[in-house]
């Protein structure tokens, strides 16, 4: 999928914009894309509610949100 380079410091707004315009377009073109889980680390832009809500909407139960990791990840 990447890498993707930001021209400025990463924040919740430009991170979400990257997910929408760069990542998602590539993800949906990936064969068998529905079998993949989406997980990220605890960086501030990753844990913003707007980002978490968008990812949950797109990945549904295959998104490992900030309240699930690590103890409640679906594969544990």
C-alpha cells in the first residue's frame, strides 16, 4: 500500500484524508480485501475519534479499534 509521505506533521485531519484518498482506493482494489483486518498503533492521529469512527465504518468487525487492542483483539 505504501509508503505514503506527508509534507507536514501528521495530525488527525491529514491522516484521515490520506486514508480516504490514498489508502482506501488501493485497499478496495486488492483481491480478497474483505479478509483483511485493519490495526494501527496508538499514535495520536490514529486514535482520534474521527479516524476511529471512519475506520470502524469501513472495516466493521475487522477493525481493531483502540479499546480492543491488545486484550480483545479478535484473533486472541
